[in-house]
C-alpha cells in the first residue's frame, strides 16, 4: 500500500528497483519519526498528569543550549523545504507517490517533537531523558545516508533539490549528535554523581521579571516570555511590584564596572601616548558586541524586506506558465524532480517565502529596536 508504483509496471527495471528502494527508506524514516512523536507525547502527558513541576522560578539551561536551538530551527526550515519539494513532485508527475509526501511531513513533525521534547526535558531537569534524542539522531543519520545512496543510484546530481536537502539534513543531524555527545561528556548525567546537580547552569529567577537573557532562542526572538506579564495585565492593572526585579547584568552597578574597566585601560593608554582620553573609544569597546549584533539584525531585516518586491516578477511568470501550459511535467519512465532554481520559480513556494520573510523582517526589526533601546539605557547609566 505504501510503496506501489503503477507507472512503472511489473518489470524489474532499474527505475522500479530504485523507486522501491527509496520507498522502503522513506517507510523506515516514517516509523522512526512516529516513535519520536509518540515518546514526546508520552513525556508531555506524563508531565501534565503527574503535575511534575520545577522549583518556583528556577530556570535550567544545558550545555550548548543556544546552538541546539539554532540547529533545530534550521532543521525545521529544511523540513519545510522538503515538504514543499515533495508536493511539487507529486503535482508535476503523472503518477503521484504516497511516500514522497508522507515521509517529509513525518520528518517535519519529528523536528517539532524534538524541539518540544528538549524544552520539556529542560523544564523537568531530567537530562537522562536526552538519551532518546542521542539515539534518534544517529538513526536518522543512517536513514539519510541510505536515502543519499538511493538518490545517487537514481541518477540525481548536486543540482537536484532533493539531494541537497538530504545532505543538509544529514549535516544538521550530525551536528546535533555532536552536541548531545558533548552534553553527555560535560554534564556526565549517566554517572553516579552527575554534573547536572551543580548550579552553574541554573538560574534563580525568584525576584527577576526581565527574563530576556535567560529564555530560549525562540522566546527571545519572539518576546513570548512577556506573555505571563501581559496576561496578568489583562486580568488586573499592573503594579510597580509586578515590574520590579532586574538581573545583575542589567543593573547600573554592573554597567558602571564594565565601563570603568575599559575607561581605566584607555586612561593608561592615553597617558603613555600623551593624548586625550577618547570617550567614544570607551563606549565602543564596552558595548561593541551588542552594537555589532544589532547592526547585523538591522541589515538582515532590510535584506529580507526586499524579498517581497523581488518575488512579484517570479510569481507573475509562474502564473503565465500555468496559463500557457509550459510547466515541466514528468512521466512514469522519466519522472520530474526540480532543481533548486526551479523550486524557487514556483509561485506557491515564493508566496510561502514572502510570508516567512515578512515574519523574519518583523522579528529582526523588533530585536534591533530592543537591543538599541537596552544598550542606550546602559550607556546613559
């Protein structure tokens, strides 16, 4: 049911053998992804039913937390591209194949499940549960390597999007495996005296309302950590006590120590060289990291803002191709698989790209404004 290919017939040709190999690999991929989704569902259900709660206002962040989130978000984007390519292949070929669509969407669900699983493991502070992901990533790598071998056997080259997506997914899975292996070595959570009991990656947020430096990458980018405060403001008028509590790094004493350290070095350098002290140099060396990140966000926001106007011509060209019937079309003997450029020339794909770029532009702009205002406040103090 999952692997029939009516367009090839019953003859054991190279096309049939390659097609069935790809189908079997996709079927194994589907089973592994379903297992991860089920385990994530069980973990969330267990946490909800048993009412297991972390200590009040205690936040846990494991080793390479931000790197893991960046890779998982990249994996999510790759899965979206894979799903779009699968839909496009089924639409432009005479004989649609079920496994072409089901397997990519199962990978998308497994990526969402992996993000949720890691989030709940951190909330519960149960690092041993990460062994599930540590086993999942190598299995996924083996499946993708089998997929790559199958695709090369079918005559794919580096210009085909399906092959590029398979390589990109394999690389991301490998990096996630390396992060989990590093976490196993650093945290030593399988030992009798695991490192995870040490407080170096725990944050006591009992008297802190400004959570931006401590939350995960997604919450930091979307400012979703403000939702409890907004909900409280909806229920009743906010009071000063609801807004009190800043991290030590955000207080005036810390900012003064940062600036004073740079200022004293600049003062010694100016005395040796017989020149005046440059306050601009002190400002730059004190806040250059945040200013640099803010500048990158501003540039990225302006770049993605150009995607919408530039995509109009591509969408109009696609509409014209649909009307005159000049779209590429595959047959049973010679199926069609798009290249990266052909994928981007699809009007539906470009519509999704424009939608995502709009969200990205808003995200970059909001974070740039936040960094600029925050560093301006630090500078004034």
